[in-house]
C-alpha cells in the first residue's frame, strides 16, 4: 500500500556520499606515495616517525589525565547534587553548557591571559604563573581540556545517575548497613560504567586530535604535529588523518554499542 | 546473628549538619569552574574595557568597528549562517528520511552511527580529508574533470575560500542536525496525523498546520546551535586555509600569537564580541528547545 | 436501511486474521460499544470505519454511501483517540475549530461553533489555553469537542477513558453519554472495560479473537450471555463443576446434591458441565423448602467488605463460590471458617460447557 520512499532513499544516498567521499579521497591519497602503484609506504613512514610517536604518546597521556580529572571532578559532584542538593543541578547544567559558549580559541586566550602571570587575590600572589614550567603548562592544558569536555562528561554522568534513581539506591544500601565506600564503589560506580565509558571515549576522541589549546600553550601534541606535517610531507598527513578518523569511529562505535537502547544521545564538539 | 556474617562496616549516615555541610560536596567543582572557566573568560571581559594603563575605557569596543574586524565578523557570520541553514536543511531531510521516511531500521542505526562519528570528526584531519576530495588534485575534482569534463576550479571554485570552507564545515554540521532532529521527528505522534486526516486535512495541511509548527522551534533552535558551532570553529579553518580567510577565530589566533592588532585590549574586545554572539545563540537554542519540550511532554 | 453498516468485513495483517466475518447494522443516533480484551480486533474494526485501515474484504456504508475505500479525510467521521491527540501547538479553540478551518468555513461561523462546543463540554473559559495546561480529563473533553465540531455523521471513540483516573473516568463517561444523546449522533465506542460498556451503550458487541461473540443490549449481554466467553468476560461469574442428571427435567448434580436449572439444558445425561451463576443472585440462608430455589452448604473462606457490596467466598466442597450481598448497616456477616448455607433461584443459573 505504501509507495516506495524514493526521496528518503535519495537523501540517504546523498548523506552517505557526503560521509564517505572525503574518506575515500583520503584513503586514495594516502596510498599513492609511489607513482602508479598503491602502497602502504605512507602509513609506514608516518607511523615510524619518532616525532609522531612522541606527540601521539603525549596526546594520549593528556587524554588519559583529562579523563581522570573529569571523572574525579564530575562524578562526586553530580552524585552529591542528585542525592542532597537537587537545587544546585540547574547551576551545574548551566556551567557545563558554558564551554559551548566559550569556544576553545577564547578559552585558551583567557587561560593564557590569566595564568601567564602570577594570579593575585587582593594584591597577594596566590598562584605562580603556570606557563613558566613544562609541568605546570601540562596541568593547565589538562585543565583546559577538562573544561572543553565538561559538557560531554557531565551529560553522560548526569544521564547515568538519572537512569538509576540515586536516592533510592543509596537509601536501600544504607538500610542494609552499607558504608560510604561500599555505596560509591560497589553500587554507584558499577551502575555508571556505561555513562563513564561513553564520556571517557568522547573526551578521548576530542583530546587526541585537539589543535587549538595545544598550539597556543606550545605543547608537543598530535594535533599541531599533524597540522605542521602538511607543510612538508605530501602523503603522510592523509594516512594519519585516516587513522585518526578510524580512532574516532572506534570510540563512537563502542559508545553506540554500550549505550544502545538506553536513549542516551551525545552531541558533538571540538572543532 | 545475621549481622555477624556481614562485613563490619560503619553504616553510612547523612548527618543533618544543615545547608553548609551539604554545599561542601560541590565546592571543588565550583572552585574549578571559577578558576578555569569564569576567571579566564571574565579576564577577557574586563580586559576589553581596559586601556593599557588599566583604566576603564570604551575605546576597545568602539575599535571593533574598524573595517578589518567588521569584515572578519561578517565573514564568520556568513560562513556560520550558510552552513547552519544548508546543514540544517539537509540534516533535517536526512533525519526525516531515516526516522519517519519509511526506510528500513538498519538505515536509521547506520546513519545515527555515522552522524555520531562525523559530528565529532573535525579539525586538522577533516581539513585534510576535504583537500583529498575537493582540492586541486582531489578525488572528486579528478572524477568531475576526467569523466564529466567539468573543471570546478576553472569554474571558479576554490576549496580554500568561502564556499570551500562552508562545504567542509557542512561535514560536521548536518550530522549534528540529524542527531538532534531524528528524536524530535520521532516525537511526532501518529495520532496527530490521524486526527488531522480524520478532521478532513490533507497531508500537506497536516505538515503546514501541525507538524511544521511543532517542529519549528527545535528546527530553528538547532540551526542556531549549528550557527554557534561554526562560529567558534578554529582548527578546521586554520588547517584548511592556513589563516588566509579573515574569520574572527583566525584573527583572535593571530592576536594571541603576536598582537597583530597592536592593541591587546582590542584583542580582548574581539573575543568578548564573539562570546556575546555565542551566548545569544546558545540562549536562543536553549529557549527554543524548552518550548518544544513543553509541547511534547 | 441502517445508518452505518458493516458487511462481512475482514482484515488481515501479514496473513494473520485480525477481524473476520464482522456484520453490524447501527441505527441513526444509536450508541454501540465494541467490548473485548486487547487484541480482539475491536480497535481495528473502529479504525476501518475511520478509514485508517482498509478492510481486506467486505463493505462499510455510512448513510447509504459506500465508504469502504474512501480516504479518512473524506469520510466526515469524527474520532476521539485514547491519548487525546490534541495538537500541542494550537490553543483549545484552534483545536476545536481545526476541522472547520480545513473545510474553509468563514471565521465568524468557526468562532460561534467553537463557543457552542466549549459550552457543551462545560469548559467555556478554556478556549485560549494550550493542551499542556489542561488536565487529562479536560483534554479528552476538548478532543471530544474537536471531533464533534464539524458535525460528523458518525462519532468514533477509541478507549477514550483508559488513560484517566477512576473517578474522572466515571464522570466523563456519563458526560459522553449526555452529549451523545443531546446531539443524537451515531456513536461507536471501543472499550475493554465491561462496566463502562454496560453503563453507556444502547447495544454492545462483545468481541474475542477477531470474531463477534454476541450483540445485544447491556441487559441481554449481562443476563443472557450466549457464549461462555461473553458470560465470563462480562461481569463476575461462579462456575460449579456439575453432572447433568436429568436434561429433560432440567436437573444437575453437584456432590450428590440435586440442583434445579432454570434454562433448558442442551447436554446429554451424565455429561460433565459447569453451572454458571452470578454472585449477586446468591443469598445467605436456607431455601426453606422452595422448590424453585437451590441450596448449598460450605465453610466461609473469606469476607471482603468492598463498600456498597460485601463479597463472601464459600468453599462448597471442591469449588469456591462468591456471594455478593448489598451492604446494609444491620447486616450480620459470617466469620471465616463458619459453616453457612446459601441459596439461589433456579431461574438465575444456566449450564455451560
């Protein structure tokens, strides 16, 4: 009875083309380092470049640290807000929406302006300039990434907490005689596994390729490396782009897999 | 007796120590937000009203009216508007196709996954991907030239210009639209369509009087979100054009690197102006989303 | 000729039969309910009348016009949905006037009609409200007004009360009946709630597994159920395992005790059958020699006070029967475990498979 949905298929086809043509183009380029033959040499060159290994390892370290800081910062706060301070949740929602208003370029601008000189309160220096040492700049970078990823991590955790009815679970555990460590580590966190995993993977896929913060804080990350590589290598950047796409794909694929059916959506970011 | 088999642990209690105690739990988060979100952004805000001696001035804000800066805002606004409207319309049609357009279920799940990936795929790799497909020797450029005998560069197209950048931004814009609109389209109840038909309305009248008005707030809201999304983009533009396009973000980047405006205060004002535009768009998005939620409750 | 007529209507979904052999004639102004458990085909039948489903075979005529293949927006049939289905972007007045607006009636006529309808549903000041500002009961009234505003030939209601609270449900159902009688509109009402169907309808169509079980007035359906499905679905029913001892003389045996049956028995002597009787037909106490009354004895299992009714469950040896007594202040209730005698008129019971 229903007609063939011609237009639907048309838009689907167009969407699919838009998705895959750039990838096909990238793949095509990355294989053409040798004249007239397809080869994986570009991948070999790119992946064995010591500079690549150094920056990629650095970015991964930053991603892991960002994930840890985010979890430590957000999970207790969100849990506490659900349990004891529901009136603070609108404020949390608002704060975690702010990174959408303040894009990376503005954030790094403000961070540099604030932390490249001693931070003073009533004329007294309380924090020394963070951009002075490599270590403290890394900390600044990690905190900056934490801010950038705040919306994703917070939304994930908040959805997760909402889905499990924190108050009832906590009270049920208390009635059965559980202490705080038991409640947190054996009840709340296991139930948040999916939410934490998807928050962490989103954070990971944003941080690993991030360009803006790393460039302006002058840290040797993968994003700036890839951007510079384009200036002096013709094929290797495409190989690395495809790999970086594959990483995003794997991260999103896992999120789709673990959150399937739970109705948790995620939005995008990190441009 | 049964107690003995349980681990001996002090039962957790939430002692009634009043409101002060309750707030301790959220203080670390607020301190973090103040230190790394509000302090940096308000320092830019304050800086945009300060002269080089630290006194209050409107000169920086007024200085935004110089042609180069106005041009950069205008270009950023045009790119954002074009990709928000274009990406919005295309994303909506795609969301329609996969949600209520009569396509099989696997199409829906594959498009949702693609959209999740593509909306997060931005920055340097995205720029390279578009160089590979629409650059001078790109994949599609080549196909068009060799098979259809159309040289898009002869015809005036340039990837490193306005339209090239817009096409590139579209790659993360329309998937975001799909992610937001597909659930909204699911929210259209079958009964509304049936009630409409029952009251004598045609399919066109259903869309005109019921479906579109219901979807319009979230459609507009999401387009505004897309606008902000493109407006704040820096990495993709930089990697694609190397800073030759005069976008606000590119200007700010150059200012951070080396005070190209020769006036730090003007740089802060530039950033402040951008935050104002972003804030307006996010506020409008939030307001419009709430409105729809109220209807669809 | 009947106003609404369904002839041999049959509907299949993916080769499974949803409705079959459906024949019904509804007179102008009549209120007919389709009653049955979920999945019995009652909603499917209603949706075929509305035009949302096309019958696999058979014909539907309204006022002498064959509507079988007419699209829903050309049928001039009003429908009220279970989940209200009000348009959330329109005010109450715009919702009610929508059908007239589509029919391109002049604005002042629409305005006048909307006002009439708002008065009819007793919500005269809610015209400028939005649906989300109304309670469920109010929303359903608006949905009813919307379905009636364009003066449809037939009104269809698809479980309109099932999303509402018990109290509102009772209130609104008499409201629906009042409005229906006031306008004299031919109405089809789908429900799974037997009390609702009994209280509101001129006639009831009992349905089960896609088939019509029985058509009749509420009184006939309740008191003279023709199939065991109808008997057990509509109202409470006690079923006693009995043996036919004398079919001709209308007698059965239960635990060696002879019982008189009011209706003819269509089973052979010796057949194992069930004796059906309604809980409210039973009384406490002996039959005091009345040959037209039967007597049973047993131990009280439980006594439940339900308000206007007291339900007593008695184990009569191998079967438990329920007895409903009307509440009175001076009622002396037996205790659990007490031995009691109960009696019921032969006229009120019948034999089923």
